[in-house]
């Protein structure tokens, strides 16, 4: 399953492109990004190798009239170099504020919005009802495929298990921002600021993290999960061991975690650049960078890309760092696709820009930012927007 989702949030409106976008609250970002109230930034969610989810922290409100004017401007400006097709509420989507996109191996697309969940299969879009059979009116943050017949849905009101046509609700009333595999036949979730573990029958809070302000869970290829705690580094949690999790970077604000192809762990921080762990020690990079590191991705050539909240994008080729798109300011979405392209959406310009190895070009021209992006097995790209639904670019 190709996983693409963003994180947790709060009630209000986020400032994107210097405009406060009308929105409701949502959970904390997957790859650890969130902003303090009043800061002019948008944050991302999950690590690319395991899927990406994007959420924003909200700071203001926008009148309906202003929101309408912004949407009209977006329609007028929509364009770009590629032939994107849009799916909105007018086409049957439950809502136009997209929070997460997940794609199954067989091409079934799951779209989480602030107003419920939609599923597209065989060209047909279906809005899924809640456990009571009525439309699901609350935000959907995450979708996890366990097998062909079973999916878990993380929502603002708990976790829903869809299995063989049946629905069961767990963690009633909790804000479930992430659900991930955790060892054999178990799951781990971020519910509010707690870590919850599912043993196949019931969910229980992880004792070690009680009282800690957990922000994001990042899975690694060895089965461990890196747990980011607000302003106190990250903990490596091994599902195969009963030992307490190992803490790293104590006292450091970590906003995002990435595992690269060499199995190194990268931690993007608040105002302290990037820390890289080679299995033994941590080394600091971008020490001069004084903004937040919002997200990180590695492309097919091994380049590591780092999105910041104020100074655009950095690229590391294994030897040196290059600062790119500095004029864009805050990069609120960063993703890579299998063909080597790098995709970004910024606060200042919205839409989507694409790096093809030679230079940047505008792929989708819109003042509205893109929150999440996912690639299907056939190369089709699905991009979830703020207030303007889903944009689809057919694979070549």
C-alpha cells in the first residue's frame, strides 16, 4: 500500500500564501510538524518511505465571503504545465478540504476529508457511511490497509475498523491521527498525545509514554517506531523488546524524522538544523538554519531534500548542501515520486512545482496550497488540496 497522509491540527484557520484559509481543527502532523499559534506556516505529516500525510496548524479565521473570493480566484488561476483533473464536492467528494490520500496496491484510492471519507475504485467514487449507517460528518486523518478486506480509519472521533463489510469503533472520542503496523499482528496509534497499542482485541495506552506530549510516530525498516515527543527529542521503540524505549536528542525539539536508504535516521529540528544518526553517533548538518525543518524526503538518486518554514528547500547530494527556492519561504508540502521527480507546494505561491532533475517548473498553478500527494502503481498522481478537492494527473 502506498501511504500518503498529513497530521494533527487545531480549530481555526491556517495562514497559507499570506491568506488565512478557512478550516477546522485537525491532528498533529505525521512527520512531526506543527506550528505555534500565530506563526505563518503550514506543516507536513508522514515520512516518504512510509507514506506522507499533511496537516496544518490553524491560527485565524476567514469569513465565508472572503473564502468565496479566494475560491473564485483559485478557479480563475488554475492551470499549469500539466493536464490535471479535479474531483470536488460537486463530483461527489464529501468535502473539499482534503486531509489524507491512501492508495491500495490494487489501485483503490481512499480520500480523507474534513467531512468524511471517500473511496474510488474502478472509476466510481463512493462516500463511506459511519458505523451508524449515516454519513461520516467528522474529519478523517488516516487510512491503514491491513489486508484486502480490512482497513483502519483514523478519525477525530476514534478509530474505525472496516472488515468484510462490517464497521467497529475503537478509542471512542479520541483524535486518532496515525495508525501503523507494530510488530506481528499488532498496531500502534497516536491518539491525542498518547501512544496506543492494539493487540488484536483491544487498544491499551503504552505505559512508558503516559504523561508525555507525543507528536508523531515514524516507522523504520527494522520494525522499530521512532516516537517524537514535544521539545524532548525522539524515542526508538522496538515492538520485539520489553525494554524501555531509547531516547535520543534529549531536550531537542524534533519536528520530522526520515530513514534513508542507508538506514540512517535523520531528525529535522526547531532552529537547530538537521541531525543524522549513523547507528552510533549523531552529526549535525545545516547548523546555520534557524527556521523549522518541516519535512524531509530522499529521491531515487539518493539526494535528501529538506523543507523549511522560512528559507525554502535544501538538497544534500551526499557531499554538500544546496539551498533552493529560498524565495518560496515556507515549503508546506514536499514529496518525491518513483520517476525521480520532486514535488513541492509553498505558502507564498500554492499549487505544485516539480523538479525533473534539471530545473523547477509549475505543474499545477493555483493560489491554494496542496496538503498531500500520493502516487499509484500506474504512475497516476493524486494531490489533495486546501479547499479545492483532489487533483489527478494520469500516469504516462
